[in-house]
C-alpha cells in the first residue's frame, strides 16, 4: 500500500491507498503550532494512526506534494521516517507536460505542485473543454487551461485568512477589529445598543463599523479579481466551448457564493490530493 500526501500551507491532507479499498476519505492533519516545542514529534504522533494500521502494517512508499518552506518540509520527512522508517519518501515535482496538460511556465519547477495536480485532475474530470481551475486555500490560485490541455497561465491572490494576517502585520491598530471577526471571519452580532446601519449603506454593500468594513473589503477584493479574470478568459476563449470554473479548496464553498451566476461552475472535493495520486501513477 502507498500513502499520498498533499501538504499545504494551512493543513496536511493524506490518503492511504489499499488494494481492497476503492474509495477512501482523506485524513486531515494540522501543522504544529508556531510555538510547538517538538514539531517533529507532534507531527509523528498525528501521522502514526494514518501510517500504521491495527496490525502494524505501514506503506512501502509515501508520495508527497508540498509548497511549504524547507523547514516544514524537513519536519514532515523526518516525522514520516520516525513512524515508518522502511517507507520510501517520493517528493513529486512538476513536469513540463503530463496527463494531457502542458505547462505554460518556461521553468515548470517554478509552478506550484499543488496547482499542477489540481490542473491534471480537473482536466481528467472535464476533458476537452477550457477550464479555470480555482483553488481557494491560504492563497487563491487560478489557472486557465485551453480545451487542448495547454496551460495559459494563472494568478495568485491572498485568501481570506492571508488578507487578515497581512492587515494585522501592516496596520496593528486594526487588531481589535480583526480579532472580533473570529475564526470563521464573520463579524459578531451587534449588541442591543448598536447603531442601526443606514439602509443605503446596507444596500450598497458598505459597512458602518471597522470589522464589517474589513470583512466586506476582502470579499469584494476576491469577488472582483476572480470574476474579472473569468470574464476576460471567457471572452478570449470565445471560439471554444464555454469556460468552466472548477472550484476546490478549504474555502471553496465560500468562494462559490461570490462567483457571477453567468459563469458555469462546479465544486470539486480533494482536487489537489486526487491529482497527487494521478501524477504519481502517471506514465511519462
């Protein structure tokens, strides 16, 4: 059996493939906190239930795709070696072409492996039509594929949480408003004594308090960027079938609500992790 891992900036998703199982729900593992005293030990503890079954069996190969910095990549490799030292770790790299996708980058290695895996999986699920593959995670990545599988390039936008972190770093006075948004990014309900928001302000999608202004601002930024990109490429690919937006990632459902209903779209689960499996098994 093999284990496949998509190690993103926010979390790690893993899939243990056994021959007897046709479908397996991925396991989600959190990265150790920044102040964790033993990050490798913490990762090993979280990985052990995935990598070692009740009979003590572990995978012969662990296939990994990651875009994290070298320090966390080393943590992950060392933790895996501690849990199942006999397993071979195979770190995937982006090829110039594979699985009917040809990379636009002059140096394919400069393209994030997560973006490439999402593209080849989207292409396999929706062949022979132009695609905009949007992965909404720590960063929001958007890549366009022509109907023949040629990658036309892409964009990277800061995601919801990344925007808050950037504001917190650049404008510390906004900390109280940012803190009030909570983990889900939604402003707390106003108290009984809160002033009513003017109807004109509400109707125009404007805010009458700082926390809501931050929340609406990041929504408008993402909506404007993604919808404009889709509009431009819909027009440029007018000679082909209509552009399909394939949306995945931890904030995918949140993003779907911001997409102009004029665009055709579909929501996909585990696009990157499924692409990791596809790339690992591909014949070059």
